[in-house]
C-alpha cells in the first residue's frame, strides 16, 4: 500500500507508523505504539545489564622477605578473591639490593603461591619482571 494509506490507518487508530526495514524494496513499515516499544526495549537492556557480571583485577603485594605466616594470609586473600570470580595480580616488589634475588627467592615464593592455588586458579601470566617488580596474574577456574 502507499505511505499515505499506511499513515491514514496508523493515525486513525492513534498509533505510529514505524519503518522496520528501509533497505527493502519497497520499504517495510509497521503500525505500532512507538513509545511502548521504546519502553520495552529499555527494560530489556536493563535486565541484560543486571545479569552481566564484571570481572575486577585485585592486587596482592608482597616482598621477598615476607614471612611464611604472612604469605599464607595473603594466599588466603587470593583464594577469597578467586571465589568472587575476580582476577588477581600478584606483585613482588624488590627494594635496594634485593633485586639480586629476583630469580631465586622471588621465583621460589611465586611458585609456592602457585602450588597453594593449584586446584582453584589458572595462571594467566607466568611470573615476569617489570622493572623492580616480579608480576604474575592468576584467574578463577572456569
């Protein structure tokens, strides 16, 4: 039908004439209440936004001389973060002459953390030196 006839039908019923596909030949239109349609679309978007989850990256910092008990406490925090489905950045900071021990004591401490998290985490990035820090990323198991 012609666009004038379609407009006449739509406005006669108190509705709107909405173009569904303007690329088609002839263009496809629909008679509907456009305000109600926009409201329903907005509700769908809000519902989808409610259901999505955001993954945060938490950071745990420690030093090469961190004591066994303190390291276990930090591992417990890492497990808590992983249970909340967050990624964790483990950072070992070396100060002064401690940098000499980055490949020995530093890697041993990181490996100890990996062993403690073995069943609960996936290593996203192996330990890597970034300046004066040894950095490793772990994430929750899928």
